[in-house]
């Protein structure tokens, strides 16, 4: 295990996944928030806290006999409390079950699948069907195979299926996971490859109607290691992150729904896609970029830890043709940045393939410094100028 992870473990009392190690907490004791997070209660608390605050705001109006105003606040408080109780009854305690949607495969091409993928933070009770379980195994086997043609580096990444209620945040009712393992010693190439391989798995599962959620900082590593048992060897392995898999529920705790909205916004393409040098927005309305816009949107839609969106694409053209696409990330991150970059490569190659352009990736041995505090890890070269 890396020293970064050990430090995190000691500092917080509950280890974050390696992807979370970029965001270390230095709280000396296990804190209440962390306990609430991993106990699975924090998602439900805000509705009741808001109800309490609204009641407190209504009270002064009550005392000065402005009853209509007081009742507006009381009514809102009742609505929030009712929502909190509903979430507890239906989602946490499953006191009764309400109709849930059946999984629907995505009709369309790779671009439609990339557009349709979203982090799922509330899962249905029933496990994956036999066919879907077999699909998960097949996708993992294919994308992490030693001879996987798309692999950026060979043999460094494993993904282990685990059926156990791992302690994760803020997803609720996730009971099936892929635990993504890399080498025990820090290995940037393996982290990038984990991003590529597992995003390829995620997209294949999305296409079949299976919901997923990448979880790095939100995974309690101790529960992950316990669930892995002897499939985890700390002298050989490092948990990079987990991916929750299952069927998406229609019912989400209010707070989780709000978080989803808040963390779904994307930076504009001008801030992500550069022309020749970092910082110079690519002219996306001009040749050759105009026709490649769906691929730019595909990388813009890629998931990233805390929606950090740390990856950038620096393009070069020649005679109105794309000659090279350089994938860069913010300097200094050892996990979430390289992993997000790997995820971009998966979205990019699928989108470009859908647009009729294939190419090959070249992984740099060491990240190459660029302007604006970026480092370049991977180049994509089209087989034919795109
Ligand atoms: C490496 C990685 C780690 C992530 N960790 C978490 C996590 O711990 N908890 C969580 O709910 N979401 C996590 N996410 C999901 C992001 O928050 C999500 O991708 C982002 O907010 C964008 O939303 P979208 O995936 O719905 O497009 C992670 C994503 C990545 C790629």
C-alpha cells in the first residue's frame, strides 16, 4: 500500500480509496460526519434539518401573531419532514416497495451511450440478472485482458466483482461492485489504464441498461478490503477505486438528488479543448474541429472525481486535418487526475470510432510538463488525418 494511503488511513481513521487520496483529510480523530456518511444516515438528515430550520424561522411570526406567514414556514417544514420520512421508509428501510423501472438497453451508437451514462446514486433492491452478471464478467475480462488491443499499458489493472454492501458515500443501496486494483507501488500508467479499461466496462454496461457509479473518495477502504478477503494482497495490490453496479432506482434521497444536480455541470468546451497550446481555445466552428464536435462533447461528458474535470485536450492540425490530440491533466494529482485522463481516452476513442476515425494512443513514460500547470500523459494519433 502506498504511503499516501497509509497517511490517509491514520489521519481519518477510515481510509479513502486511492482516488480519494488526492483529497486528504487531516482530522485527528474519526469525525462525526465521516461516521454519519459511512453509516448511511447522512443522506437522509438534511430533509429533517431543513424542516427544523423552517420551523424555527416560522416561530417568531407565530409569536407576533403573523399566522399566515408562520404557516408558510410550517407548511414547508412539514413538506421537508414528510419527504425525509418517505425517503427513510422507501429507500433506507424498504418498509414497502413501489414500482421501479426495468433496465432498458440504450438504443443508438457509442455517442448515445456516452450521453446516457450518469452516476447512479440509488440502486434497486434486486441483484443483477444472470445474463447481466455474465456480461459484467465478460466486459471486465475483455477490457482488462493482457492482450487487450486498446490497453495503454499491459497487465497492471484488475477488477474484482464483489457482492457485499460496501460502505460508500453518497450512493445508497449499492450491493454489487467492481473493485479496481492496481499495483501496490504507485504506478501512474496503471492508474491511467484503470481509467480507460473501467470506463470501457462502464460504457458497455450502460449500453445494456446497467447503472454504474465510480466511487473513489466515497469508498471506505476498510470495508472494501474486508469484502475482498484473500483476493486482496497488500504487498501486491492497491485499491484504486470501486464502481457500484446494479439497476437504477427511481427513488433517491433528496440530498443525493440535489448533489447529483450540483455535480453534473460541465465546463464549457472552450475551457477543455485547446488548439496547439494550453489556454488557446480550439476554434470549434472551423474545420477540422467542426465535424469532431460530438467527440469533444463525449469527453466533456466523462465522469471525474468530485466532477473535478481536470483533463484537457490540446489539438494540433495540419491542412485542416487533425494531426494529433494530446491528453493532459493538472500537475500534482497522482490518482484522480490520471484516472480521469484515462477515462477521457475511453470516451474519445469510442466517439472518434463512431465518427469514422480510428487511431492509436501513445502513453508517455513520464508526464511531460506543459503550460498552465498541465502535464501531458497520452497522445492520440489518427490512423488517417481526421
Ligand atoms: C475516479 C472517480 C471517483 C469518483 N468518486 C465518487 C465518489 O466517491 N462518490 C460519488 O458519489 N461519485 C463519485 N464519482 C462520480 C463523480 O462525482 C461524477 O462523475 C461527477 O459528479 C459527474 O457526474 P456524472 O457522472 O453523473 O456525469 C467519481 C468519479 C470518478 C471518475
